[in-house]
C-alpha cells in the first residue's frame, strides 16, 4: 500500500531524480587511497533515529552506497535510508561532480540551503499523505555525500541534519 502510494505520487519523480544525482556523484569519482565504506559513517541507530522505525542494513553491491530498510517483514516497505559518499582526487573533479549533483537535485524540487554542515549543503524535501522524503546534499573539501530518507513517520530532516554534521566532520 505504502509503496503503491510512493509509486503513484510525486515522490517517485523525487526518488528517481535522487538516483540520477547519485549517478552524477559517481561520475569522475575516485578514492584518494582506499575506497571509503559509506556504512562506516552511518549506524543502525542513526537510521532508526532518522526514520523513527527499527532499521537494518541491507547488503548493497555498490561500494559508494549504504542502504537501511525497515525491520517489519509482515508489512510492505515503508522506510529506507540511503547514504552515498564520494571522494575525489582534486578540487576540479569535485567541482564538476558537485555542480552536476546540484543540477540533478534542482530537477527533483526546490534546493534549500542548509547552514552549518560541511562547506556547502542543500536539502530537497517532498511530502505526500502518509510519507515524507528528504535528501541532503553535502560538500566538504574534495568529498561530497547524499543522505536520503523516506518513511511514514513525518519529516526526517532534523535528525538527518545532526547525522550529516557528524558525517561531514569525519570527511
């Protein structure tokens, strides 16, 4: 039922745009030394704080993505948290990736500036009856990340801001 609402609502376009932005994050991405594990920046408790629901880490084949889904096997999927972390070798490559990410994000909705996180940060939010979604885009030095959450428990933005500050401080 909830997934049907997501698919039939304007959130689908926001979620699809987020995946396009993720592709922009991947373009030109190169790790400095070893690959960064995005799951090292996000814990089960963090995901639960964002969604206000029990969450578990979902195995993801992509080294730049960490995904958490709700723990409720008797109900259809109603909440997820995604973290994509990119590190680039140079400021120039980061500039190109960041501009592409901002451009993709603006196609998903209104980019709202967010103060006090990294060097530059924006949020795009969407709200439909029974489900809220937010995506935070954060740049710090030659790194950037995208933290996305959706679920039925209301606006996840405030909890996401706290966790995004913690992630940015580690980059």
